[in-house]
């Protein structure tokens, strides 16, 4: 079952990335007023956090899938 192993590797990578980058933020620019040559923009900062427990669960699921994929071949 090569597909299980590949899915397991993907989940391990996502789990490690979730642990390493537990939160990130980005800024979105939205137009507030657009009246001819006059433009007023506003910037909103959005924060997104990834729960540590979720990252660990994804990591463990990936390891289990890698083991299951290796045993079935």
C-alpha cells in the first residue's frame, strides 16, 4: 500500500510544520473609500493559530499510516 505510506509522510510533514509554526498572521488591505482620484484603504491584521494537540494528533496518525503501509506490502 504505497498510497498509505505517502499519505502518512504527508501527515507527518504537516504535523511537524504545525508544531514548528504554531501561529501566523497576515495583513489584508481593503478599500474604504474609492471616489475618483481619492482612495482610502484600511489594513486588517488576521491571526491564525494551530492547536498543538491537533498537530500532535496529525503527526501520530501519519506515523501509524507509515507503519501500516509498510506492513501491508
